[in-house]
C-alpha cells in the first residue's frame, strides 16, 4: 500500500498520511520496548523465585 493510497483512504494529503504513519510507527516502537522491558522483569522474577526454591 502506498502513501497515496492511504492518503486517499483517509481523505487527507500525502504529507498528512506520511506524518500519521510515522506517528503510528513511533508508538509501535515505544510499545514494543515497553513489552520487552516487562518481559525481562517477569523473567528476572521467575529466575529469582527458582533460585529461592532451590535454596530451601
């Protein structure tokens, strides 16, 4: 899908479509980073719990 097709669908200019797409990309990147951080925290917690269990 081209920027022009998206612009036509959104009834806006090509530059507006480009700006909207970049904004969405940026938000996707931020969300992905946040998910990765959360996943790392969960893994770290599980590792800690496993270590505590083996020490009992």
